C-alpha cells in the first residue's frame, strides 16, 4: 500500500495543538480542582496521545487491520484499568 503524504502544514498544526495541550496541562496542574484534577489530567493526556497516534504514527491513514489492532489494545487497556480501579475502590483504609 502506498503511504499517504501528509503536508508539513498539517504536522505544524498538530505540533501547535500538542504545545497548547502541554500548556493546558501545566495550567490545570496549577489549579486545585480537588478530585477532578486526575480526570482533567487524563483527558488532556488522552487527547495528546490520540493526536500522536493519529498523525505521527500514521494510524489515521492506515489499513483496517491496524485500526483493529489499535482498538483491541485500547479495549484491553480499558479492561485492565477498570479492574485496577475497582480493586482500589474496594480496599479498606487502614
């Protein structure tokens, strides 16, 4: 399969987006949101991971099998994270 050529301007826009999200991460860390700090940090980190995977790892323009493998990996990660969080939430404090 021929590789799709991505323009430099698109890479520049993704870079600017990543830089904005990095500054947003710093700003969110400086603000005390209580229990929402973790959620906000994970949403920002997830957004950055999606940008990197789609454009720098070329997942956006890849074949269907690659997308299935990525989706399967993310599903497995979600299962493992949910099991860890359930375990953590059901432990008793000493």
